């Protein structure tokens, strides 16, 4: 395994893993070790059925975690980690971190814009503050086929050289949520995980028909473009999801380093708004957006051989190794 339990502070968490050529199975993670879970121990036939009962369902696993010994327990390095969730569509949010949007506006400054850069940033800040007061979250749908385990290499498609990283805190839905209030929203959260929402920058905005705006299908949904995990951490171990540090390094250099309190819309607001017109079902992923520090702002996008290390406070460490697609001449 390329990712470890370093940074995982929960008493226990869930992961999906395989040994050898076996199919992924659900496992309980405690203190750097993992053991497979049977459907009887899970109390459900599938992960998503189990999550539908959260938070009560976690009580059964707490008892197993308290007795973490025996031959069934393996070191995390003994297997390969798959994504710890099996979502239907992945619900993604855009422009949710205040500083991130201000940086993007500054980075995308038109050549004929006469405003000094600080004036442009101030204008963007005022726009974001107005959006936080009076606006609504912006959602789009990602494909579950883009979800990948952290032990899989990230292959950069050869049709572009502008692939970028976006570290995000992801909410894993538990109890079905449809038109829920902000006050009740967190009661529908089973847990949290780490996602790196890879984006192909030059494909996001359509050049042939600017009137239709963004093209998230082409810009984000290549195979493996959502490295997810390594763990699903129960919500009970995340005391305040709005005070978590998020940090991404590229080949050892810090690129993203932020706190989740920079969100324009908090997590209850995101869940409530997302559930207004579409029921969120157990196991669904809701990505909360990326903080400042993407490659397009640094002027450095992903290349063959890069190694990204993503850490969200308490949720563990995700390591993603990058290789370029072999393109035949």
C-alpha cells in the first residue's frame, strides 16, 4: 500500500482492500492494522446498507475495534486499498472556498484588464462575500467510474498537458437525505474521507461554444480522476468538520495548506441545498470543494513521475503517484 494510517486519529475506520488478486472486501482499520468484516459482523449485506443505519450501526464495529487482536488482523501493507466507498453519482461543488476563488480570478486576469492585481483581488473578495450572504451552492455531477483507490497510479491522459490537483474534504452520506433542513443535515452524514478531484483545465471551458459555459464531463471524469480514501472515518470522530486542516504536497513542496473554515457555504448548507431536488442516498459522496493552492495558480501542473501527498486532519494520508499515458507516435 502506498498510503498509510499516518494522520488517522479515529478509534477505528473502514477501508476496502484486497490481498493478492482477490476482489476488494470491507475491512475494519485500527491502529495501522486491518481485518476483513463479514456481513454478519457488519449487520448488513453491503457497505451502503450499513451506512444507511449510521450512526447506530457504528456501535457494532466499536466492539470489534476494542478487541483488536487475533490472527484475522493484518498490517495495512499486506494488501491493496480500493476506494473506501461505493457511491452512485459523485456530487461535486464548485467555487466554495473564498480564497481559492479569489486566487483563480487573479490567475485568470484578462490581458486587457487595466485594474491592478490587488484591486482585482478586492473585487473578487467582495463578490465572494456577497455570494456567501445571498447566493447558493453550485453543484455538478461526477461519474463513479472516476473513483479510484489510493493504491492505483493516476494516469494522465495524453490528450492534454494541463491536469491539476484539487484536495477536497468529502462527506459520505448515511441516512437518506431529501429536502432536509440545515439544522438536520449533519444527522444524515455517515462519515468523511479524502478526495483529490483531478481536473483537466483546458477542457473545462468550451472554446467552441462559450455560451454553454463549463464542460465538467470532459474536464473531470477520466478514469482514476477521483483518488478516494484511504479510509472512511465515522462522523462521530470528526468533532468539527469546519476546523480541519487540508494540506497537499507535490514532490515534497507544499501546494495547498488551508482550513475548512474558509468555506463560503458550510457543510449543513451544502447537504441541505443538494438534497432539495435530488435524494442523497447511503454511500453517496458530496465533495465540499477545493481550497486555495491549485496548480494553475502556482503555474505548475501535473507531470509524469509526480507524487502527491494529501492529508486532511484526522482522516489519514493519501499518496498518489502520477504517470503520463504512453502515447504512440
